[in-house]
């Protein structure tokens, strides 16, 4: 029937919620149930209530009530945490000792509120002095507690009577449901024997029946109704009274029910204050100095009627404090005095506030400066405000640098930044070299110089070595017109698809190489055409500076017109440039702008060519520009970060550092950056990705194709030679009907008799012997060929005499050896008996001549002596040949 620990924790949480005490600590002793009390409070504070988070700052468990130990625990674990709301779970005696020591160490007063449980306030009687075991004089005035049973005898009697009613009804129901239940089974079998198990077998079943009991109000006995029990055996409808210590007397100020919640009337606050404690010390109400810098700090107008801001924004004072005080409570409605601040840093400040329970007052720095030392070393701006302890914290996009870190403390960086340059985009025209931009210059050189000429040279070499081509110079140029330059002409014609006359190679390997080049040309033209469209458009024209080291910034006077750039004075960028680039800084002083808005506008209207400032701020400006006419260019310089500024030695630095690292770990800072910094306009690097010139590495596959073609062409050349040397002789014997010609005309032609004759004649023309024996055999074969040709001539004449047609395209007529010349198509003057064209003296002894010529006719009437062939290198004796009369000869020919 007594309240459970859960009921007490729920009631205490309702009191915390009522007065918005978000931060509190717990003090317990080793009293049974203290672990459940702490665990229940932790469980209940895991959830948000009306958007508020409630957090346990410290949990102190006191086990030794030695004064020295108690003093040490109270000082180190409570006082050092700056906690102001304390929940106490202890009995009345322990409570007296703890609160007495709390008063000694300074944990009482108008800022502190102690809330005690039913165990601590078990003997409280309304409007009476507290009993000796619970002396009110020992306790801080204004503390609050929970009570359930007082010393009122009637109240106690009613609770006992209700308990009996519940037990009786549960037993009646159990017997009714189990008629065979033996009477002795309801009696516990207990004895004083040490080995006896103290357990009632029916006890668990009986407990289930008691838990299901509900009682109606008994008007006769004046007993209250019982609405049932929960699974843990506690009452579903529990009621607790709230008492408050006022002037040494305990007064009931309200009640808490599990069904309707908390109801409280007038309260006596600690220190006789008219308002409840804030729950946080005064130093938790921090003064935060800031300065406008979108998207980190942005201003908006407050509601003119209520003076309040929209959700997500905080009220910021932008006028001096003495001015705003003249307007009284209506000052927040004046837009010239107050603004609604929002942005990345405001969201971060609210996250920090919810974690450590701080409240803040935001105001803008009066001189509107970030903070930099002047010529005398005196600081200004927000840095000066923090140095003078006029503010507890700087919250905006304040850069961390060595100069500022020497006079104030910074938290760990919450966002990375640096120095970069913003320029304006100007409408341009198509570049005159746009047709060359699909490839970079090394790629063009590789394609047009190396690839073209290497492929042309490979085709010519394969053709020169191919037996079906130039055959290493054995094929006359007049018959097969192909050269190195003609190979280049073929390559260029195939590359650009020009409809011009070209001479094609005949060799298999050279033709294969030409086809590989054609495939390479297709890949080249396809990629070139696809990439050309990205460059044949009006290009955005802007100053593509490489960074701070760009020559246009280092030597602006060398440009025509002079290159103008600026920054904001008294800022981190100005400090860095003044220290590292004094010449640049002295030049840009005359162009500097007082704020970021004027600087960006000056770039857009052409007053200056570039503006140098914080990288993250300029990136935000570029991605959120109305017409997307701003571009950040160059590499970031002087990489640093934004940090929260504190006065030197501030206790808040360690706490803020810990929370910022926690936000970085769980992705909260990344989420904020994604929300506030992302814009619709693309960055300069992102906008140009799709139109980068193709490089050599992008064309690697095509080069591999070309190299593979050259390698395979060499293999085909070897196979071609093997065919002519080993396969063709055997194939000629097999292919009698010319079937190979149906497959390949070149193969079929190579197997014909006419082709063999042509090859023999060509060999005889170009073959040169290297020794006398070879020369003798070559002459002999040449002589026999001449005789055969003479006989063919004679047969042709005979055919013409009989009016029969002759073949004027005979091989021997078109390609005769140079050793003999004829006067073609000349008819004989008179019809004489056929005689030999030449007569010779074949006798071995050289004394006479034969009577018959090569045709068997009597043609020679006298013999002539043998003569020497003076043109022959070995001066071999040759028979003297003379023409036979009657034969058509233009001149004598000597063999």
C-alpha cells in the first residue's frame, strides 16, 4: 500500500519539469533501494519531455558518515559540479547529518533546492514543529519533500483496514476457484529447525490473487477505494503529498497522483525569494559576443508585436547595453536594437546549451571588428571584448591563429577553413582553340606524331618484307606503286575519312595493320566528337588564379590593367597576409572593404578583380550567389579552423572541447555543415569536371590496340613467308581446278603457271650471282631461254602465214630479257624456206660448224671462228652467231 520507488521518482521528475530544473544531482546512502532509485531516475531521464532534456550531473553515494569523509565527498562531488538541484534518498537520521554538512560546505542558500523522498520526510506533521529526529532548524528553509503516511492515527487505521480487506478478498477468491484446496495447505509449515525451508508453496499463487483485487469505496467505514495493482505489486493509483519547509514548520503545498500528475499551490522558496531557483548558478548564464557572418551568424527581424523570434533563432542585442536599457521591456520589438540570430553557430550554441545546461545572452561587438592588434599592439574587436571579460564566450566564425591564441583561449576547431580567393564570372565566347581542347597537348603529340608515323612506318615495313608486296625491292615500282610517303598518305586518309585516291598494300600483314589503324581511327574520332561538344560552347571567363602565390597577386603592376584585389581589415586574413606577404598587404590596403558584403559586390561589379577571405565563407557565397556568377579559385592557404573563444583560464574550455569532439564523433557537426553550407551553384572544380581534356592515360586502351596490331602484323608477316616457301608448292599440285581462287584471288593467282613465269622472269632480272659457278649456270639458263623464245617467235610467224590468230599478250613478248631485241610485228620480205635465226658451230673441237640450226633445217653454209664475250667477267668463249638471211632483224644481236 506504500508508494514504490518508481512512484517517488515519477513525482520528483514532475516537480523538476514543473520548474524546468534540467540539471540535478542525486545524493543517496546505503539505504535499501538506493540503487533502484538511481537506476529509475536514469531511466526516466532518457526521454525528452516537452522538448526538454533532463540530465543527472553527479551521483554521490555516502557510505561512511565520518565528518571528514562526508565533507570531502560533499565538496568534491557536489560543490565542484556547480549543481543547484539535489535529490536526497536517505532515512531521517542520515538526512539530518547530510543536510547539516551541506550547510557547512555552502550547498544551501537561495540558489539551492533540496528535494527529499518519503524515507527522509517520514515524520513530517503539517503546521507542527518537526520532531527531534527531523529538526527543521537543521535544514535549509524552502526545501521540499514527499510524504505518504503521517502520524495521524485515523489515516494509519484506514490504511491497515484496506490492507485487511485486500487480503480477505484475495483469499476468498482463491478458495472459490480451488474447492479441493485442503485446509492445512493454507497454513505455512514453519518450525524452529535449522534445516526447515521457510517457504509457503501457495504463496506465489496467493500473490497473484491479491494483485488482481480491486475495492470500491466503503462509505460506512469511510475507507477509500483501491483501483488495483500493477505487475510489480504497486498501486495503480498512487497519491503522494508535497510538503515545503516554511519558517521551521512543514506545510503541505500540494499532491501528486499517478493519474492526474502534480498539483502545487504557494511555495516558500529558499532565501525567501519570490521566484524559484533557476537550477543553474549565475555563472551558467553566459554572455556571448558575436558578429554577423552568413551562414554562421545571420540576422532577421523579430516580431514587431511580441518581440520574439521564430523557432530556431535566438534574440541578439546589436546596440550598446546603455541604449537598449532606455527602451525598457519593449526594447526587443525595436529592430534597430535587437535582431533574431540564426545559423550554424547558433545551432551549435543551442546544442552546447542543452548538454551543459547553460543559458546565454548574445550581443554584437560594438566596433563591428573581428579582432586584430593595431600598430601599438592593442587588440580590438571581439578579441578585446573577451580579454576584458565583458563576454564569457565568442561564438561565430572566428579563425584560430597564433596571434589570437596568445591572448585568448580557443576550443578545438569545430570546422576546417583557410584562405581562398573569389572572382566573378564574365560571359565569354567560344575559344579559338576549342577544336584542340578535347585532348591535352601531350595526347595530341602522341596521336598525331607518334601513332600516325609509327603505324605508317609499320605498314610500309610489312609491305616491303612481304613476298606478296614489294618483296624487299624485287617487285618493280612501276608495277606496284607503294612507298613510305604513300603509306603516310593512306594513314592520314583513313584517320579523317577523306575521299581521296590512295595506293593500297598487297601483303597480308600490311593490310592487317591498315585495318588495325582503321579501328584506332574509329575510337579516336568517336571520343573526339563526343568530347568536342563540351568545348564548343560559350566558356565562362574568369581569372583562374592558382592561389596566393599567383604572379598576378604578387606582381599586380605587371598586368594591364593593374590587377586589383582586397580583403577585410582587422581580420584573420589581413593578419596572415600582413605577416607573410607584407608587399601584397601594403598594396591591397587602398582597395580593402569593411565587410564581406561590400567585398563580394565590388568583385561582381568589376571594382576589384579578386577578393581574399576565409575559404568556407567564400565557398558559401559562391554556392549561394543569385546568378551563380562567383567562383572560388586557387588552393586554400593557411589552413586553420573556427573555434569558440574564451578568456584565458576559462573553466568552460574543457567542457566545450569535450562536447565538440562528441559532436564530431556522432556526426552532428557534419550534419550542421551539410545543412548550412550546401548551395545550388556548383563550385569551379565541380563545374569543369565534365569538360576536362582527355589525357594519354584516357587513351591507353587505343594505344594497346595499336601496339597489339603491330605485333600481330609481324606474326602474319612470318606466316606469309612460310606460305610462299613451304605451303604454296604443295598447294599448287593439289589445286588443279582453281578452288583457292574462289577463297582468295591473291592466293589463286599465286598458284597459276603465268604467275610462276612472271616470278621466274623477275628473278632472272634482279638476281645477282656471288661466284663464277653461279654466273656460268645463270648464263646457260639465259641462253636456253633465248633459244626457246626464238622458237616461239618462229611458231608465231608460221601461224600468221596460215592466217591464224596469235596471242599478242604472251608472256614472252611483254617481258623479254634484255639480251635480245626484236622488231615486232614485221613480216618477212619474201617467202623463203625456213631457216635458223642463229647459226653456230657446236662442234666440240671448234673446227667446223653444224649443218643444222636449232630447228633441224640446213641454214649455215660456212663456219666462223669462236669469239670472246668481252663483256663477260670471265671472258668465256662464245660461239659467233650471225643472222640468217630472210629473217626479220633490226640489228644483229650478239649473245
